C-alpha cells in the first residue's frame, strides 16, 4: 500500500511539474508573440488543466484559505488567457484576417470552462458569440469539418447551458 501511495504521489508531482513547465513555456512564447491568439488559447487550456488538478486534489482534503486563494488565482489566469485570445481574434477578424476557426475554438474552450464551474450565464455570453454561425455553416458546403464540429459543439453546449438556467 505504501509503495502504491508513494508512486501516486510521484505521478502527481510529475503532472504538476509538466503543467507548470507548459505554462511557463507558453507564457514566454506570448512575450515574443503577444498578438497570437492561439497561444493565449493554449495558455488558457494549460491553466485550466492546472485548475482542475488543484481542484481534484482539494476535493480529497479540506480546503484551506490559502488553497481557495490559489484556486481563485488560477481561475483568474484561465479567464484572462481565454479572454485575451478572444480579444485578439476579434481584432484580427475586424481587420480582415481569417481567424474564424481559432476564434470559435477559443469561445468554445472558454464557454466549456465556465459551464464546468456552473457559470451558465457566463458560458451563454461567450458561446452566443459563435453559436449563431452554426446555422450559417450548415447552409454552406465549405468542407471545413473541424470548423463545423467546433460550431456544432458550441451550439450544443449553448443549448445545455440555457436548459440549466431554466431549471
């Protein structure tokens, strides 16, 4: 039993180290390319994984004030990264760049994160930015399978969030 417990602790330490390294690398990359919304989206995903890691660890133990503070800080980093990604992609779209798929992915990722936190109203606000595009994409045969999948998923998640609020 002690050997298994020690192995589990080592695995958790490795996971935590990898997540911190990924975040560090992505943060460094954003200093060199601050207008790359994809980097911000990936940074948001990495922060989200760290949030989920700490959240799952804290469920096993009683949460101290410091632990709660750490979770709130990480949650803020997730929101900041996804919001920045959406902001960058919005500006790129306004100047005529074709970043629709990246924009839609960032909105879906952020909406999914908020829905996991039961922040359905926040998720609806974000998902509404792209869900209307789903009906339009069904009418065109653009061959963009990934884009239509992202839009379909965003539309389905938006419907789910709306149903949760109606309960």
